C-alpha cells in the first residue's frame, strides 16, 4: 500500500527538474494562502524581511493511548482534504474490491505530457543547487505535487521537499511533512506520511518510510484502515512493516488490531500479500453452531504449491461429532482446470462410523469446438450432508447427489454431446429404489437451422440412451433411441405472427433387466401438427401505453398405445402459463400425449416509461378429444377444459410490486392453485419487506402434496447501518411453523456483522415422503468482516440471497 508512494515520487521527480516549462515568482503584495493540511489561511506582511520559511508540523501530535482515537481531529481533517483531491469520493460506493479500476492511472499520458512548475521564488547556486520556495506547484497529466520548499543537488542527486507536501494522482493521494529522495542511488525517505488509496479504498499513516530500492521498503509505526475519514471503527497498527514488491508480500512486527478503540488482537508477527498473488498461510476461520454438529469450528490453511497448483487443508472440529480433516486441491493448465476435494472423519462419536466424502471437478477445452467436463461426487452414507453439513440451507439441497461426465462438440447451428450420469441417495431413510436411472451413456444431437431469406426453420432433437439400475431391484432396464425432426414456417410482422409447424417423433426401445416388459422391443411414431399465432395492438394514452395481445395455439397429436413402454425419466410438467403452449405435457420422450386442442390466451399491459404498471394474462386450453396417455394406469381424461389460468402483476411504484396467479379447476369446482406476493424494496432506505401466500390442492398425477402456506421476510434498517432481518413460514395444512430465522446485521463501508438464528422443520408431507425426522432443527451462525482486511465466521450472503426476495449482495 504505502510503499507505492516512494515509487511514484521517483518517477515523477526524476524528470521534473529537467522539463520545467514555466516558473512564476510573485514578489509584491501580501502573500496569503490556505494551509494545505488544515485549510486555514496564512498571510505574510510584505514589509517583513525575506528569509527562508520555517516549516511547521501542521498535523499536531496527540497523546496516543488505548481507548483513545488513533487519528487526531487535525489528522482526520487532513484525510478529508486528501479525499477531496479525487473527482469521485473513494467511499461513495463503498467499493472494497481490491484492484477495482474505478480510479485509473494513464502512464502513457504522463510520458507525453509536459511538466509545469510554479513557485513564489527560485534560486540556483553554483550551478549545483536549485531552491524553490513559496507555494510550489508541480503538475504533469494527472500528477500534482504541492510543497512549501524544495532543494535539489544536481551532483548528489538528492531532492528535498519540505513543508506540507501533498502528492495526488488518479491512483492515490498522500501528505508528508518532508521527503528526501536520492535519485542516483534510487532511495528515498518520507516522514509523517498520511495516504489514501482510492481503488480499495484504504487510508492510513506511517511515521517514517524507508525506500531502500524500487521494490523493497521499510515502514515505522504504520496504521491501516478501510473506514472513511471521520470513522475509526477499526485500525490495524504495526511498529514495523516490510514490503517486498518482487514477491508481492508484506510482513509486520508487533502489530495489533483495535476495534471501537479497544485492542482486540495482538499480532507479534504477520505476513500477507500486497497484490492478487497467492500466498501460503492461514485463512479466515469459520465458527457456527447447529443441533446436529454442536459447536462447529474450522481453520483452513492455504498452501501455494506452485503457480498453477494450490492446496487447502481444513481441520474442523464439531463438538457433537468429532474431528474432520478436509483437503481441496486445485490445478490450472493451459486449456484445463480442476478441483479435487476430500474430507474424512475417522470416527463419528454418535454413529461410531468412518464418514467421508469426495468430489472431483475437471474442465478441458480440447479444441475450439470440443469441450470435456467431469463432475464426480460421492459420500459414505445417505445421512452425510444431513448430519455434518449443518442445518443452514438444507431446505435447498437436492435429494440426490449427481455425478456426470460430458463431452460436447458445439457449432452455431448444432450441438453433439455424450454424457454419463450416476446418482446417489442423500436423504436418510429414503428407499434407494427411488433413485433415477443411470445414463451410461446418453448421446444427444440437437440442430437448428434458420434461413434468413426464407420463412423456414429446421430443427432436430435426438438422443440415444442406455438406462441402468444401480443394483438389481426388479425394475426394467434398456436402451432408448428418440428422434424428433421438425420444420416450421415463421411469419413475423410488427403487428403479429403466425408459425405453422410439423414434427415427427420416433422412439425405439430395446428392453431387458430383472423384470422385462411383455415385449423386449417397443416403438412409437407420432406426428405433431401445431399453429402458433398472435396479434399486437398498442395505443398511447398521454404517459401510458396500453397493449392488447391475443394468442391462439392449435395442437394435434394422435393417440398411440404406450402401455408397453417403460418410463425411464419422464414426468408431468408443472401446469402453468408456460405449459399452455407446449407440444407435450410430459417432460420426457417416454410418454407422448394424445390431444386435439386449442389454447386461447389474452395479455394486456399498461406501460409507463418502460415499467409495467399492469400486466394481466388469462389463458385456457380447450380439448376436443379424450386424453388417454398417463404415466401409470389407464385412466382417461375427458375434461373439456384445462384449469383456467389468471396471472396479474403490477409495479405499483418503483418500490412496491404485486404479483398473483390463480388456477380454477373445473374438475374440482374449486381453486386448484393460487399465489399472491407483495413486496416493498426501498430505493433510499434499503428496507425490504415481502409477504406471500401459496395454495395448492393435492395433485396425485404429479405426486404433489397439498400446500397452504404463508411466508414473510424482511430487512428493516434501524439506525446507523444496523438492520434486523427475519423470515417466517407457516403451514396451515400442517398446523405448524415450518421455518423461521431472525437476526441482526450491521453493514457499512468499514465493517460488517451478522448473526442469524434459525429453526427449520420439514412439512408433514415432505417428511413422510423422505423419511426424515420432522423434529425442528436449530442452528446459529454469524459473520464478522473487517472490509479490506479479514473476516470471521460463515458467509451468510448466499443464504440471505436464497431466502429473502429482493436481497442483493453488496458490491463493497
């Protein structure tokens, strides 16, 4: 950080004295100027005899002790004046991403720009000594130096700057009481330095800076903080610091960290990187608590093995489980990268078993068009994540652990992939017979070709898959070939569109396994005929634009007997507005619906300056014949109408949004599904409030349980960056609270603190389906981060992002 100071001075002054383009001397009248450090005016009587000015220490010293401010009021005033040297306030966006190019330095412009020097007086002695005095101002491109006096000895190459020396450029600003630079020996000495690096942004001070070489500097009595001027919440101190620019490291001795004027940590010796180069050492520890693991503590150690290899060792202790060791090995080659993770617990104190898990990710770009991906994962038992990964975020984890390998050949109009997939059950007590089929392998070819001059589009969806069970369980295995070529004729105009389309699906099976079907070979061939059309009507009413968008979609697929065909990977799509315009209600080729239907839909919008103040969509499918194809059984669906779908949304204001949806079931003569969401996202006060309601009748065909829940979440600022956060989810169907968490956070440009307590319970239906104990699980997690320095605890940002709608990760 601070060591950059000396380097910039050397570059600047090594050429400054030889490229003077202008010198100004003011010899008459009162000499009044504003002090650069404290902002006060100082005047000299013209009748006073001229003499060499005495340099005063403007930034007065103060008694520095524990529980007192590190920077005096005069020093804070100086930092604020340095802050004003930039066109943008470095702390305006609280951006603490090191190296962010918000403040740029154009070195080429500096080399071409002339240097202007002005001073009240200048003298040359014996052609060797040059003296500038009185309001010295040197400028070149974005660089500027202000000082009270300067002496330059051409023979020794020594340049001395005295007084309130202020240096600024696009990448830094600093103040020093005096600067001595030996241009011949490439050394320098700076005293009483205060600095701001805006890109980070950070600020600090040093009593003395010794620049022994262009790449090595020593510091005495250093301070460092990311807090903006006027805020001294945390400050890092060190009596000695060395910076080696060759290897990008800095080391400190006798360092200590203070928070809120209270010393919280003593660091007898420490080392850290000064740039983005990796460095071996301890990483941030994590601490948490949950009912399943107890107190949970981990302390990672990072080992920079080589420029393209590194290894992280993470010893972890769980008071209720025992000791676990984790490793994370990463590698990077020219066209490849990978990550190998393994963690092992020699003995779980509760289960008395060896427990372990591992994963291997690898990516390779074989050629410009060919890529290869590998993602292998395995754990010792199905309860591994449930027992050892804590309770935070478990509601979002998949029921199965997937492993796959994929090779793809990609062109603008074609994609050819070969893939292998495997699954492992990670839900305790769940029957392994529910595991999806392995795909060993799946070969898929997809092609799309448009003709710019003709309204013709050709497409092909095809795949060949070998399905295998994980172990003999009496279920069918086999191979499937599916081909679906199509041709469409899109006619698109400003006022509407019409797209006729014809497709042909052929599926061929070769079956076997422990329980083969009646026929070991089965096939089906079905045509699809569809016409999709829509119109756009638009009218302006002063500041509003009103649109009416009717849409018609006709689909015909004949019936073919499919009861002798297996179901390897097919299920029903969730019925919603998107389902109105699909050509198959099943999401896999094992089942193809028979239908003769027409979909009618109408959307109307009110648009105000690009914002949808109102969006209403109503849609309905009319069936002209019975639907006989099912996932299981031989039920016939003879309803004439699908559920009536109604969706309404509105950006009521820039801060308030409303959305809702409802499906009326003619079969049940009741509301089959409904949802309502109201959200407030404050633009100026960072307040977030969401409340939503979900309702659904039990859907046996889609194996979806009934749902009747309310959900509310919020982030409410209280005072000075402190906010309360919370979420509450209640099931009227289960008559119990499914989940809640509450916590408090402090977020500022300087530091961040969060603590969250959570209780999570599976619903009755979910617990019955998975076999997981429905007892409430409690956990507590916290995060403490000194921005620009270090952090402690768990990163809760992903958790808040998943659970509180409207939350955005801070960019600082």
